[in-house]
């Protein structure tokens, strides 16, 4: 999986696509979310898979830019988010979302430390 993430980060680097803008990144992700909605309403599973993959591609590229091209920070942030998600229960709420256990502590503190270089 790391090879795929690195390939996405390298794709951005190779194209000089390294400047982070929250507004621009959000706009690109929003565009891909609309594509997913269109695929769900009018498309096929192929269209849905393409839209979901595009969302991941854009999100990884956006995180790479936010981390100022530091691939290790991207991987570290994804690992701490995954670790935090692994602490969630197996129960789901009425919307089907996985439930956080009582006293759940999110990954924000660790993400801050990664971004700060600690």
C-alpha cells in the first residue's frame, strides 16, 4: 500500500503540484464527491469505483502538499489515523457509522506533533 501512496505523492511532485491551498484542495475533493453522487444516481459500479479512487488520489495528494512534500509525514499521519480508528468499537449507529468508545481520544494531538516535526 505504501508504494501506491508514494506513487501518488511522486505524481504530484513530478508535475510541480506541491503548493497547498485548503480552498483548492477542498474544491477538488468536492468535485470528486459530486462525481460519486452522479455515479450513484446515474452510473455504474465502474463509475462509482472511479470516483472513489479519484477521491483517494486527490486526498493523498492534498495531504502530501499540506506536509510540504514530506512523504514520511504523510505515511505517519495515515498510520496514526488508522490506529485511532482501530480503537473504535464494532458497533454502528443508526446511520451505519462505526461508534467511538467512551473516552475515545482522536489522533489530532499526534497529527500536530507530526506536522510540527516532534
